[in-house]
C-alpha cells in the first residue's frame, strides 16, 4: 500500500488545495457574497463563478510560493486543520475573523476557551481537516526530475495562475470593486486568508519592542476641601460581561429580569448606552483608557496609563477584583485580586472550575474596614459569558424554562438559549443588588455609589449570529447596545450635591463607555487637565 503511493505533481497538489480552501471551507463567505451579489440579476452566477475561479488561482499563487520539498506538506496540514477549525466557528456562531478576534482568543482564559470545544468541533477538525491532511501526507509530491525543471514548472504554474486571475478580475472589475467597497466584511470571512492576515497583524503588535507606558494625568490631585469631608467616598465600578441592554426589563424588555433593581431608590438607568468594542479585549481597556472609541487602538491603549492610574496618583485607593479573564492591562499598576483565590473557601459560590460573581463580595468588608481615605473598587463579572450560559448562575436562578444546558448551542432551540441567557441577567440583577446592599451597609462611614456597565452585548441567534466579537463596523446593535446604570446613596446625593431627578431626566440621551473615565474623575472630585466635563454624566446635575 505505502510502496505504491501515487505520485502527484506539486502544481496539481497546490491547485487542488486551493480549490478545496475556496469551495469547501468558505460557506459563510459564499453565503455573504450571494447576498451582496443579488442585485446582479442574470450576471450573478457568472460573477460568482469568476470570483471563485479568481480566488482559486490567487490561492494557488500563494501556495506555489511555499511549494518546496519538506515544506509543502507541513504547510498544507497546518492550513487544513486551521481552516477546518475556522469553518466550524464561523458556521456555528456566525463570527468573522479579524485582528481583534485573534486578540480576544489569545487573551481569554483556558476555562472560557474550553467551553467552545465540543463533539461537533472535533468532527469538523477530523473530517474537514484531519482526513484531507492525512491524504496529503500519504501521496508522494513530485517536484520534477531535477531541481531546475521543478522550479521552472512551478514558476510557470505560478505565472499562469497570476495572469489568469488578473484577467478574471479585470474582466469583472467594476462588479468586484463595487461589491468589495460596499461589503468590507467579506475579507473577514475568507478562509484561511482572514486568520493569516489577522494573525500576522496581532503577532506584529505583540512581538514588537516592549512598550513604554506613558504616564497620564500627572497633574491629578484632589481639592484640599476633600480632606475635611466627614465621610470619605467609596465607589464600586461593576464591569459586566456580555450583557445586552435588550434583555434588561429596566430597558423595556417584556420579561421581568430586573425584579430587585427596579425597587432600588437612588438607581438611575441609562437605556441608550453603547460599547467601545464587541469583545472584552477591546472594550475593557478602552473604557478605562480615556481615549474614547474614535481614538482608541490596542497600541495606543496599552502604551499609556489609564483611569485607575490617575485615581491612584490623586490619592484614591484602588482595588480590582476579577471573576473573568483579567483586566486586559487596565489594572496592571493597582491592587488586584482574583475570585479564583476563593476556591475551596466558598463551596456555595465556587466550584472546581470557576466561581459565581457573588464570590467577589467575599471578605470585601475586610478591605473596606481598613480604608483610611477615598476608594474605588472595580468588580469584573463573569456575567453572561457564553456559550455555556447555564454555568454562570446558581440553580436557584434557573427561573425561565426550558433552558439550554450545554455549550453546543446548535442542539438547543432559540427559546432555550434565550431562557438560559435571561437567567444570567436575573443573576446579574441579584449580584448588583447585593453590591448595593454592601454599599448601604457602609453608608455610616462613606458616601457610596455604584456604576455598572457591560463590556459589550451578545447575539442570541438573530441573523444566525451567536456570541459576540463581530468587527464593530458590521456588528449588530445587540452586540454594542449595553446596559448601564448608576446608584447613589442618599448621603452621596446630599454631600456631593447630585440632583438625581436631573440625572433621570437626561438618562435617555445617548451615552457610551467614553463617559466612564470622566464621570469617575468627576464623582471622585479629581482635578486634572484630562477631565472633559461634557463627558461627565454627573456634571450637568451638580452645582457649578
């Protein structure tokens, strides 16, 4: 069997691989192209055929450049396994692959990553990746009788492919250019070029020279009058995870998912808030950076200090407590604690793999008791992180039935997915109410407040899209429209002169994560040139 392995010319191998990549692993791409090309009428199929042929030829050019002895097969195996994995995720969740998606995957924690693996993914990798890879390894690739003849043949195939591809593109240039200009998402759907381009961009930024962290707000200080206040200020910032505004009853959702929060005096809900990104790796560092969504980039955000550094410089004590995959650089220079440290100490709140969000309140009173001045505490939720939504809340919050109790969303109905997701929102309602109760308990020593906003939203099957991390330009509103609210104690409202009726009257105006940086500086009375009063939620409703 192995002695009689067929010999296949290298030019045929690269052409067959190119055809497989374009025609087998790119169903989401072809679906999107078909929709974009619908207006072409009778020319639609002709144009689809021309695009397919051109892509096969272009891929063949690229593979021909890598078709050398001892290199062809390893490259083919890697690309086949990678393409099969991408085909699975793109088909199952409707995701697109860009540099932010690669960053999100590389920076997530192992526990979250394993929730994405299932038997269907294994079938994709084995069937679409492993078997073709085994076939490539089995055949003998023929590079020609001599190196110069082989080089001449490969070079001829490369030039011919490039010429034919160029001819096809030029023949349909007007149609192709129009579709490309108006449907930029297509480049994020084309396997495997999408992940190779995104991976290169991410690796380039991640392996560059070490970043110098630029200090910001070096003029930050507190007004001397703050020291004379009989009470110190204590603010808790809760960063949600994958919570979408559309499923909060405070925002008009038909189901009662916020039964406890709706009873809280001093709570102001902001129903028209949007995120900086559609994944944690972008939104969290962005909201704490002060750059704003329009100016934010990963390079800028990670090359300078952020809100928590400015607060610390002004004399505010800062603590970040995490029940997620870290703070993505936002808390690198302040005190940090992880809920993972409580495993074994809180059997009712922590299992073998993770903790429920309420674990972040464990012994938080001990920290508050030793405070001598003003403080900001950040609580980073696990929240509504999917696809294993059922793991995010205790059994007693399994109110909406039936629920999807697996990470394989394709096995569940839309009703089951919505139910289990709504249960995560119900638990967030409880967690936020418990946080407010904690702040009320400390109202004798502190003027207390809470700010809550999710990092991004979530897709639950609308337009066959699930989870999040779609490139911002193409992301549906449910991935960007986030819940946001503020709670102020009676003491805080009085001592800081905040008119909550004014806040409620302005709450429906557009807001975003850009407001966080300047609102926290304002609420903590930190003076710095960085402060932009027009982005401070509280400024219009406080004495001038």
